[in-house]
């Protein structure tokens, strides 16, 4: 008999043999990427593997992320939609604007979006938020997981255009895609300084944690617009 | 101020109120086309943090938020589909073909080895291998079926091979046919790459040969990306492990990546191989740029490269002298091959 504990809005801990992170499946009976489904009292939970998802890892690392079910979210670097599917579970009455640049990944994402009505696939370059400005409304959260050397700049550029005043920015900074040689710690301090001081708009950092042991050389950052 | 949205063109005042609106029809296909056009050139950009949903309801494009979202969902889905179907470029076809070729190469070798082991039980004296063995087994099956005119016939007489039973013969014949068909497929793909490289990337084909050229495009991701690479990157494409080892630790820099398979590189004496690789990489990046940006064939590129190779060889006729013990050590390190 599984035991269900609520961690945050829409995010659960399912205890069956061992602890699993999970979201409530809004697409009943369907599996997205081979994850396990556990049904309890008529509700279907989809197991969320933190090793395959930066956001999943951030939640287990106790980032205080509250994502309400009616949130509007921009997801930069949606890829094939593994994490996007869980976000779409969480914001069951909201919207996920999933931005992805690679046509190959977009193929899988379109398959996902055609079954989940709250995913809006956008094939565009996240570096150019103007190119999808005519589609996207102001959002409560920007989540970014792109492997780009200037990823912090990309995030702030999108935040300047789309992030609500009280909205949050969630970043997964990948040291290896910024510089392969420099020590990750140095890169992280440098990128955080950019976020806080150099770039516009300026951010106030709420929480910073390394995503070990789930992801190597990745830093999770939660920030909000400085008022 | 005029602004372009996915559902129409709006005229808004400084305070953000809608003065006038010119709305599109609610046909999602048409809206998707509008949306596509807006991605390419972006006139009348929206003000930051403009509430599109409220505006759409205000100007009566949709009656409710739920209608807004369901229509937007349809439109974004259709737009993305249009973009994906339009994303196929000729170089993507070559990439799939050359990757299929590499897959086949890997598998056909292991399957051929299996066939040779398996058939070896029944006719170890055949002395055949690879495609020849596959053809032989597919045609004859049991060595007993060989005609007396066949030069292999004499070898069957005193064969130490075991008796091949009918059921096993059938199995082996079928297996050999499959192996042979893979060799056929390999040739078919090679011809395909040969032909399409000629039309898409004639200069690269001229200098690198079609298969190497196709592999370069495949690893770079597209001809566009290859054309944007500096020649130093092209030189070490495929040697990423060695390159990062060099950048992180004190390992020697790789001299060549997959361009090692070019005949002028792998036949060159070791002390000029790095120089020739560099010259080749330079010409390859010129070729890729010519192919991507102009598409015209320039035979002088190959001539220049060959002259350069001759110059390099003429000015370095002998291997460098090893005088000091220390130097010998570094030389040895530098000589290690750095393929992926």
C-alpha cells in the first residue's frame, strides 16, 4: 500500500518500497518517457526521476518552489518534454510555454503537447524572446535549462520581457557548457554576479544549491526580480 | 502605437488601452501562418509584459480565457508542426545516411565474423571471409553442393568440417543472405552519399571525399555549422576526448580528428602529419564555406592543397633530431595518435 505525502502544490512523495518524487498525472493512463505509474485512491501518480530532471533535483534539494496549479510558466530549453510533462501535471489549470530550438526534440514535444492541453510548444531561439513575444503572456515563473554559454543573459532577457513583477526565475546553470576548463565554482560565482549585478533586470537570489548527487557540475538557482 | 499579436494588429494608447483592432479570422491554420511570419521579421513589437489574454478578450476576439487558451494551443501546435516539417534540409538527409552507414559498418563486421565462425565448423578450409563468404554460403549452403569445376572443390574432399544437416544449412543460408544484403545496402548508401555530396557540397567532396565530408557535416550537425567552425576546430573534430584532456590537463594537443582518414594525412610520415592536417583543415573550412554560401565548385582549392602538401614535405624531409633526453619524452607523447 503506497503512502502519499504532499511536498508542495502538485508535488508529492510516494512511498512504495522506497521514496519517490511524483506528480499527479493529468493524462490518465499515459506514460511519457517510461516512468512508473502508481495509482492510489483513484489518483494516478507519475514517478519523477530527479536524475533525469533538473527541476526534480531542485525540489529534492529543498528549494522552496511553490508552483500553484494556475501558474503560467515559460520553460526555456524544453527538449523532448520529460520535465515539461511534470510541470504540466503541476500547473493543471495553468499554462506551460515550452520553448525549444531543435526540430528533432520539437517532434517529441509536439506529440506530448497534442495530448496535454496546457503545453504550448514554441519552436524558437530562446536568445530572441522578441520572436515569440506575440504569443506569450506575462508569466509567474521562468524555468531555464539550456546548455548555452550565455544562459544567464538569455534568462534575464526573457525575464525582462515576460516575467511578472512578483514572479520567480529558476535556473539550472551548467558549468560545463559555459567553460570546460575553469573550475565550476569560479564559473558559478561569476554567473551569480551577472545575475545580481551586471545584467538588466537585476535579480535577488533566494536560494542557491549544487545539484549533486543528481547532476554533476550543475547549480540550481532560485531568484526573484529586485524591487 | 501599433502592435502585432498572434490574433491581430492592435492600436493601443500610451496607457495600454486598445483604441482600434484589426483581428484575424479564427481559423487556426491561418493564424499559424500569421504567427510564422511574425517570427521572421518582428515589426510593431509588443510592449514588455503586455497582457495578451486580457487584450484578446477586450477586443472581443475570444469570449473567455478558456477559449483563448484552447485556440492558442491549436495555433502553437500547428505552427510548430509547420516549422518541423519545413526544417528538413538536404544536409540532414546526408547526416542520416552517413550515420546509417556507420551503423551498418559496425554490424556487418560482427555478423561476418559470426558467419565465419559458424560456417567454419562445417568448412574450415574455405579461406573466405567477409562478403565473399556470405555470397558463397548463400549460394551453395553445404560444401557438398560445390561443383567439381570450382577451385574450392578440391578443398572439400579432405575437409575436417563436420556434417552440415539440412536444418542447419537452411539457417546458415538465410543468415548469409542477410549478411550479404547488408553489404548491398552499404554500397547503395555509399552511392547515395556520393551523389548527394556532389550536389550539396561539391568542394568538400573534392577535397575530403564524399564519406569523410559527410561525416564532418554529421558531427558538426549541419553544413551551416561546419561552415561556421574555425579550421582549428575542423582539424580536431572527432578527437574531442583528446582535446579536452589537452585543455584540462597537460596532455598533448591532438593533431587530427576524423580527418585522419584522409589519404594524404594517414600516408604522411609522422613528423609532418600535424602540419598536413592543419593545411587540410584550413582548406576544408574554405570548402565548407564555399559550399554553404556560394555553392560553386572551385577546383583550384585541391591544387593549392596539394602544392602545400608538397611544400611541407619538401621542407621537412627528415624526422626532427632528438638530442636531449627531455625532448625525447615530449616527442613521444606528441606522437600518440589521437582519434576518437
